[in-house]
C-alpha cells in the first residue's frame, strides 16, 4: 500500500517511477525466438460511493508479432470498511 502511495506522490510531483532504456533494448543481442509481451492496466473510480463500482481493465499481447491482444474488464466494489481514494 505504501509503495503505491509513494509512487503516486512521486508521479504527481514530476518524478519518474520506472524507465526502459531504449538504447540498451535496441543494441542488446536478440533473436527471432525472443518473446515479448506488451500489457497495460487501468482502474477508474467513477465516484467515491460504496454503491458504484470502480472499473478495472487489463490488456496484453498474445502473439509473437504483438498484433493480437486479449483483454479483461470488470467491476470492482469496495471491500467492507476500505475505500480507495485517488490523490
């Protein structure tokens, strides 16, 4: 919980939480047998209400050319006694 909170503060203050070295990725030895996956995830809080769910989504590539994707979208209701607030 605290790591997530600190990363949100860092991002809001203009910090960088993670970085991919493009130069290293392009110069490292790779073969056609290397397998990569691209994925993304998001969580949207529609309201600060216990009656309305948050919407969670995740998507990821499923083939070697990264041109086909699988996704999941679902509702997430707050746990009893716990409420997540965006900063």
